[in-house]
C-alpha cells in the first residue's frame, strides 16, 4: 500500500448511487461518458463535464486537487460547475468543499490523515466485508484499493444477499476498532460508545455534552444535513483529531476520534530541531546554503553567504542554483545531481554571480542529505575572505568600473544561462577617438579626469541591466546578459552616445598657467555591437566580430554605432528615427482618426463606423497602421495613445448625434497592452462620462490574439466593461483554434470575420464552407456578423449568397477623415456605395 500521510477522496452522489473515489492519479476526467475516469450518472451532466488535476505545493510538501470546468482542450460543460454554491471555471479544492455538476449530481471533497476513517463516510448499509484475521489492515485495503482508484462501496443488493452471520460480523466491526467511536442524538444524549471510547474517555457519561469531545456538536445540527467536519480537541496534554458526521435521516451525530498526541509531539520536536538547525547554519562564519536536489531551489542560506554574493536572504530564497552558481560549461540540469553526488567530500570550483554583476570563483564542499521528506545538497564555501579581496581587485581604480578580468570570469556564467534559457546577449565595444591627443595636449591628469567622468556616465548602463567594463586605456565594453531584441541595444547605444558627447568640465593643471580655472573638453566615440547567437556562437568569436563592427564605426565617422550585421544597423537607425518622429507627432498633434463605414447591403444603411488611428508624416508620408501600433507598444506609449483614441472617437460620435446626423455605434480597437492595465474599465467609464456618449454607442474590438495573451484576466475585465452597457466584438474571428471557446465563455455582440477568409473567397469561390459555418455560428449565438476586408465585387456576391449582410472594406469606402465621414453619414442611404 501507498503510505501517504494524507488521503484525498471524493464522495460522489448521483442518480445511481453514493460511492467513494480515492484520489491517487494526476488527472481525472469527470462526466457522463463511460470513458471518463470518474463517471457521473445524471442526464444533466455533460459527456466530459469537468477535469480534476493534482497540484503540488513543493514549498510546503503538500498535495491538493483543482477542479476545472470542461476538458483540457478548452471545451466547457453545458451547465457548468458550482463549488460551495458559487459558479466557477476552476477552483482549488479545500477539505469539505461541495462540487455540483447539476441539480442532483454532486461530489464532496475530503482530506483524511488516516485511511481507516473513510468508513465514516458510508451509510450503515454500505459497509463492505472485512476479514477477521487482520481487522485494521483489511479494513483499509477494502476501502482503498491501490490497484483501482475507482473505489465503489458494496451496493444495497449485495448486502441483502449476505448471510446473517456476515451481517452480525459487520455490525460488530465498530466494537473491534482500536479508535474511539461515539454517537449522540440531536438532543446531546449518548446513544453509542464503543469499548475504545469507554476506556479512553471514562468521564464522558458523567459530563455528557460538557465533555470536550462532545462540546458544541449539537449547535445548529438541523442545518448540517449529512455534512462532515474535522476538528482538533485538546484534553490535558493529549491531542485528538475528531471527525464528526451528521446523519440527518436518523438525527444522529457520529464521531470518529484519533489520538494524535504522539504525532503532535514529533511535529513539535521536528520544528524545534529545524529551528536549532537553522540557527546553527545561520550563525556559521563560513558561507553555507542548502538546495533542493530535485527542483534546484535554494532552501536556506546563512548571513555569511548572503554577504559574499550581495543578496538578501529573501532574494536568495526566490532563486535557483543555476541563477547564482556555475560549475562548468559541461554541467547542466540533467547531470548536475550525478556530478554533485560524485563530488561529495571534495572541494569543487564554482563561479558565483553577485548582485552587483560581479562574479567570484570559490571552492565549495558538497554534502548530500537524503531525508524522508526530500533530498538536499548542502554547500559550504571555502576561502571566502580571500575571494572578497579578489572581488575588490576586479574593479578599475580610476573609473570605478569592472576591469577586463571580470569579463574573463563572468562570460561563462552569462553564456551558460543564455544557452539554457535561449536568451540573446549583446556586447558593445566603445572606443574614445584620438584620446592620446588629450593626454598630449592637456596632460595625463586631465586625461584621467576625463576617464573618471566617462566611468560615471557609463553607470547609466546599470539601469538597463548592463555591465560596463574598462578594458584598456581608452576602450570600454558593455555586456547585456539578456535582451528582448536588437532595437533595445540600438536605443542604449544611442543613449550612451548622447550622454558621452556632452562636454566634460575639468580643472586646469599647474603646468597650464594661461588656461582658465576649468575647461570644456568634447570627446568623440565609436561603438561596435555584436549579438549572440546571431553574430557568433561563443564568446571569443562574439568579441572578435564586435571588434569588426567597432572598426567599421571608426571608419564611418564620429559618434555613431555599427552592428556586426550591416542590415541590423540600418534597421536600428530607422527604429530610433521612427521613435523620434512619433514623439514629435504626439507633441504636435500629428496623429488623427479615420473612420471606415460598416454597410448593410440589404438596407443600404451604414450600421457602424470603425475608428482607425492614422499618422501622416512629411518625411515618412503615410505610416502603415501595423507599424504605428507596434512602435507605440515598443515605446510603451500605447496606453496614453489608446486613451486618446477612445476619447476622440467617443467625442466625434457624440457630435454626430447632437447634430442629428446619425445614431450608430463607433468601434475602437483595443491592443493587447491596453487589456493588461488594471484601470481599463474605470478609464472607459471616465471617458464616456466626459464625452457624454451613452455606453451602447461605443463598441470595443478585441482580436483573438489579444484574448489568448490575456486569457487569465481578460474575461473579468470584459465583464466589468459589459456591465456599463458597452458593446464588445471579437475581431478577426477564425484566426485561431480557440475561437469557439471564446464564444462559449463570453457574450460578444459582434463577430468580425478574419480578412484572410474573405480573400480566399476570390481565389476559390467554391470553397465557402468556412464562411457559411461562421455566419451560422454567429447567428446561433445571436451575434452580428461582419465580413471585414471586402474589396472585390465577387466577394460581395458570394457573401450575399451566404446570408452575410454586413460588410466593411475598400469596396465600399476607404477610411475617411472626420469631415468626409460626416458627409457620408449626412446622405443617410448609401446604396450608391454598393455595387
């Protein structure tokens, strides 16, 4: 048998029977279909109604279960699940939770510390046959069959067929139990005591309801139909766990009591020894830290080790071994355990990454602890004091930056993590042009002052997670251990150039009596950039290729940067220029909204306007919308721009209505970034109030991609918006496999068909089954269906045959500025737009 400290069970009640399932597996499917791991016999239950998944809490060494509505493919049930009276899509179960799958079918979840107590969940007629030879063991094995987790109790029909002798033996089973069993009625009168209870609680008949084991059980018992709860009872120095079961049919309260005194004493001793152990570890002068051998999470570290690497204890406890220690490029997560076990009782060399971006090479002695709960590696640092001095020696005295030896030690750690987590690394080499002339003309003291000032200005790299290093006299390196894309590196390079080109004020030397007290010196710089793994697969080649980029920068002229890849340089320059122009456009109000009509081809009426953000620049001409949105998101200004778009569109619609031009909704696209903000719903409410537009005249369009990216939180945000009265549409429907799931989870008002489907209609007019299915689906959900991207007459004709009557696209009108859109709306009927 599996000697787990706790048992997880489900008590299933449906039309067929009441039965117990002992939970041992990782995943259970629940539903009406016979292929489910747990079958529910009820017509209101879906074929695949819910999923039960085991959850591991490694920090507390505990296991639990979560119930999820529907199957693992995202299909939810018809009637949903209700946990403790509240509808839920997913719920982490707690002891005593009640999960309903319909009006009648339900499951009760319990966590038991002793398998023998499962018997208390059974009615009197449900007790299975127990062998006399080993009563307690047989009882457990009869209740929990480890070879079959679907444990079903003996049916009532089986009981009727039992002999009288067997029934008598079953009836006497509580008498044989070594654990106390007490039964009282709802008035508090004792109706049954087994021998174990009489021996353990000799004064229970005298004290009755005043006895600690019976105290409070009869309070509000009428409202506890068939419920069960567990409580801890202390009597003197003894501690008991009491399982109380309310039998409403017979108006009885049955208690199963277990003596947990010894276990509590062991737990207290364990806590005391753990506290003592932590005290010893933390008071040790040598650096010590402990790591879980399975998860590689750091479990404990003493103050000496924290000081060595510069992290607080709280920071270290949130890290893994790989985050802070490298044993060698050949050691990885797969062979680390074997390697460390082999190195027990020896000292191994390791590189430790400090919080200030430096690294320390130290010797570690390794011990392997195999406890009952988990396997642990204990590491002790050797020569820590010497390493602190070595750490100080890796600083350049003049600039305060790291010196070249830091790069030599540190690159192995950075490249190991980059390869493991598939990250990109950037290396920037910086050269001061003609610096030797500064020393010759102004003296070495002035030159040193310039270098010291450059060191101060390069400290800005730390804000971007970069490490600045002085390599030689007038050469520097900046190492970025992780980057999102090459544009980030280009931005940092441009920022460094702008910062370094500012004049340096230095005092005059005594040998220069004709020079003023201070002087301004302007320096010129060249930067070369290399990217791993695009430009090289190892550090030596990355450095060599970055030097090539630096040389190209020096040949190009002063104060510029060059990537090793020439095309990357031009793209980075364009990106920087675009960002500068967009900032200028925002300041000069260079952004505007265009409006594209949504047309009903049957009535000839405009049924809506989609507001589209546009940017026209004299240098760039018209910027594609996708480029504009991506640029705004990368610059992290999409939220203020999005708020401006919402306000401008709502205000324009209000003006149209006030002038009696049209009463139609205006739709606005929401980006994925906007959906991630915490104040989206309040922002929309504030805009509607300030523009005086009624909520139902605003429609928000959300793409499937945005829903997928924000699947955890988006539906709560959308429900808050929906409650205001704002309409919500799903844009580009059919572009992902999750489309149907979205429609089932949320009541969208409008479904906009993905333009790719419309385009394919022209290429293959016979292949209309997908569009037909989407139109039928939208109608079945009582939604508007709009075909987006209609550009050809042939597409219109096919869509008309498929009963899709609302369309949008260049066939009817391009996006119009506010004045032209107003003129179109004034005409009312737009049959002239329909071919």
